[in-house]
């Protein structure tokens, strides 16, 4: 699985904002949809909380994609 690193400059970023920031989705509505459908994994576990706080070291994956995003 390929890893792509996304750098944040704040203490955390919320999951829905991260999905837009990393270009995994195009809009907030898209983010809400993929999260509520259970298509997002955070650190290997399905996450359905839009406001989940992601911090440095967390890993995010959409569906069973071959790319995993790591927050640095």
C-alpha cells in the first residue's frame, strides 16, 4: 500500500476537513456522505464521526484504496 503524507500546521484537523484538504473528496457534502456510509478508516478502523480529531501520526484510508494518507 502506498502512503501519502499530508502535513498539518495545527494541533489537529477534523476528519471532514481533512478529506477535503487531502483531495479525497471534492466537497463537504461528499465528505459527509463517505463518512456516514462507513467508507473511511482511521488507523485501520471504520470511523463514522465527521468531527473526529486527527492528529500527527494518524492514518486515513477511503474504501479499500491502495493509498493511505498519514498526517505529519
